[in-house]
């Protein structure tokens, strides 16, 4: 489908100009070789978001995502990745669903849960990163005590 047609359809569905632009330009839609953490989460609607994070000294250096889902999932993923870049993990965890929606200059009412999908995937990715780090420390400590 041509991007003008996509834009027209999205406009009819009440997506903002910014969201439409992000969708067409596929902002932050990519995979990442050797991310520090990868997490894939399928929401109750059946759509899936995969997130890739590069983390250095507790700071998110880069964030990319892939989605199998609706335009709302894509634009929410795009916005979320922009919002968390250069943030500490704690700052990223504090990003709210409303922040994603505000960043996009709004989302159609029926698509609010798409921002929840992005936010939940991020939460789970950070949780996994922290758990992996703890497990790594435990494994290393066990190695030392042997
Ligand atoms: Fe499932 Fe949009 S409908 S994320």
C-alpha cells in the first residue's frame, strides 16, 4: 500500500500526524545484533512486541523493536524507544503509558492498550536484564568459592 493511502487510513482512524509519520518512517523498527537484553511479549489482544536494548553502565544507549501487530503497536514502540534512549533503567521504568500517548500527540481511544503493550514489554525486558545480571553475579561468586 502506498504511504499516502496508509496516511489517509490512519487519519480516518484518528492517529495524529506525528504517529502517522512515525509509522510510515518505521522509526526505531529494527532488530539488534547482540543486544544486552531482548524480550518478546504478547499482549492480551494477541499482538507481539519484541524489544532490544543496548545498556551501558545502567543507561540505555540504544533501543529498537519489532512488532507483529497493529499500527498502534508500531507507533507506541517507536515512541517508547525514543523516550528511553539515554535514560537510566530507573528513569525508563518510570515512563508511563500517558507519556507514550503524549509523545505521539495522542492515540485513538481504541488504541490506548497498544501503548500498554509497549510499556509492559519494556518493564519485562528491564526485569529480565536485572535478573540476568544477578544470576551472572551469583554464578561468578559460585565460581570463586569453588
Ligand atoms: Fe494489539 Fe494494538 S491491537 S497492540
